[in-house]
């Protein structure tokens, strides 16, 4: 990997991990467009760890409040929401991995993400929009949406936030639950990859600085994108991401 590859990957991961435009899909497009043929599983893990740290920092007050108050009900909702993706990851790991480099499929899934975002916008614009708190039934439903987002091109945040909004969950709660839900599934995925990685492929002696640059870049841009996404949701202009996903995905499919 060159430093250009490292910085670009960090920027793309940081911005698209949280914005509802699919980080996995964008990384597939990035590698295809610039001809990056070298792939490092450990580097991908580092980028995901960095963005997860950005989530923890951004939602630190909510996490501390959950721990101090020992809100067992909310913890249960997060567990329930994590189960579908965990099961799907174990059952369909090989199939998901096999299509991860398929940029055309990622483009089609990106268009689907855009359509889901537009549907969420329709519900947000309704005058009689009913807001609810999260519960067990909705946490499982949002978890199923997260499971589908294991495929490249389907945005995890886009699918989970949209599902929550379509279900009538309050906007702030939809935003918070979506990203608190990301912590256990990302942690589990990273731990699994670390346990199954080929140690000889790490090349730590020559890659430490590059890993650090990539992580810092992903962390900074990830934290900034969380702030940006919350402003977009509050202003009820989620459709702009829908337009972006459909235009980008359609352009890649056509051209």
C-alpha cells in the first residue's frame, strides 16, 4: 500500500462508514477506480477500529449513562438488534465475502439504499408522523435491516436509521440506536477477523506508520461525518443521500 492508498481509504472509510452511503461499497469502488490490487485485512480492521472509536467518543455520554444507570432494558434492545446480523454473518460469511469485490452488485445495492432513504424521507414528511420510543419488536426489525447491510453497497446506517424512521421511532432515538447498535457488531466482526487472520500477512515492521495514518484519518473524518449526519436528520433532508446513492450507483451500472 502507498500513502495515497492509505489516506484515501481512511477518508472514504471515515466519511462513508456513518453517512448512509455504504462504506463497503465506496471502498470497492475506490479500489476498482484507482486500481488498488493489494488488500490487507489487518488494515481494514484498523480502519474499522478507528471509526468505532469515533462512535464511542461521540456517544460517550449515552454509553456512560447506560452503564451508570444499568439500563438493562436498553441493553437488551441492543442485544436483540445485534443477533440477526450475528447469525447472518456466521451463516453466509463465504457468500458475502465472495461478492465483496463485485462492484456492479455494490452499485445495484447502493441504488437500493437510495430508494430506502427516499422511503424514510416520505415518512418523515408526513404531517401525522407518529413518534415512538424503541422497544423489543422494533430493535429486532432494525437488527434485521442491519443484517442485510452486510452486503456491499447496502449502507448499515442507511438501512437501520431508515427502518427506525419508517417504524415511527423518534429521529434522535433512531440516530442514537443505529450507532450504539454498530458497536457490538463491528467489535465482534473485528475480533473474528483478528482470530482468523494470517499472522504472516501483517508485515507490521513496514506498515505501522501507514496503519497509524489510516486510523487517524478515518477517526477524524468519522467523527466529523457523525456531526454532519445528525444535522441532516434534524433538518429532515435525508433525501440528499438518497439522490447521491441512486446517481452514483446508476452511473457505475451504466458507465
